[in-house]
C-alpha cells in the first residue's frame, strides 16, 4: 500500500562527502540494564541511497519521479547481561531533498533476546504510522498514528545533514524505539529540552526528556563532517 508524505521542502542538502560509500563506526558500549553496567559493542553505519517515496523501500530502479535521496543510518547495539545477549538494530531513512529531513520517511527497529523478539516500524504518512509486533501481552500486535514531530531516532541523521536542523530549547519528541521497547513506556509525544554547545573542539548536542528521566549528550567532530565521536545516555533502570 502507498503512503502520502506531506512535509515537502524546496531545500536540498549536499552529502557528497560520503562519495557513494558507507561510513562505518564502531564504539565500545557500556549498557545499563537491570542492576548492572554491561559491556558490548555499538556500530553506526551511514550511507546515502535512493528511496521510493510511496512504497518507502530502497529503489532498485530509481528515477527523479518515484524516489528521493536519503541518508540511511543503521545502528546496532549488542551487549550481554551475563545471562543472555541482546541485539538491537535500528534503521533510519532521512530525506535530503524534496522533503524536510526533520521527519524521516521510515524508521525500523528489531530487538532480540532469549525471551523473544519484537519489531517496530514508523512510516511517514500524513504524520507517522507506527506498527509494533511483540511477544508481550500488554504490547501485542498494535498500530498507532501520531502527528508530525521530531523523532529521537532521527537526531543522529539530522546532525550529519546539518546541525542547524537540531532542536533548541523546548521541543516535542517521540522517544527512540529501542528505549520504548526496553523501558516499556507508552508510545506518545513527550516534552524535551535541547541545547548545542562546544567542548574540547567538539560540538555537543544535549537533550533530556524529563517525564522519562532520560538525558543524552552527543559529542561530534566538526572537522570530520560532524562524525559522531561518542554519546552518553542516562535513564532509570530496575
């Protein structure tokens, strides 16, 4: 089925610095889960590719009529609690022409652990259509629609496209799918606060979501096309 994307834009962003190749970044991960901090690995993969607007999948035969260029980010978080392993995979598809990059065309997230697995998908369709498939009874197989607002999963991409796109001050935000999944908090729009500053020759984007007691700081290198150097997250755990 086709969807209708309404956030059109006349702006176009130049991401030629990727030169048609993927940028792969690997990070040491320390993940707070249950009663401890657990070691793991995080990977960020950035690449540009043609994306079908209405079908919202990568185009095999792209043209200017049916597709737009997107910045795709694949984020992979893998860690072990000492009892079993977690693998969380998030993909974000952000348009760089024809539509405002503030609102991604699509986001998907899958999470696997020994208990089972779950899958979430967002589609840009006159706002955002959400789909959740989970083994938890309280979550089950559900769908939901939310109005256009900033999505936390898209913030890394916005920084890479243009830091001017990042929110400042109070803003509305849909939390990251992985945080929603691991914390089992309601899918809705929350209030956030954000700022942009500098620290030791790095650009630092900080934001918090008070209702979730969640705070994030992202450290970026202005010399390397706003490459993500590291990030820190704080949030409640059991």
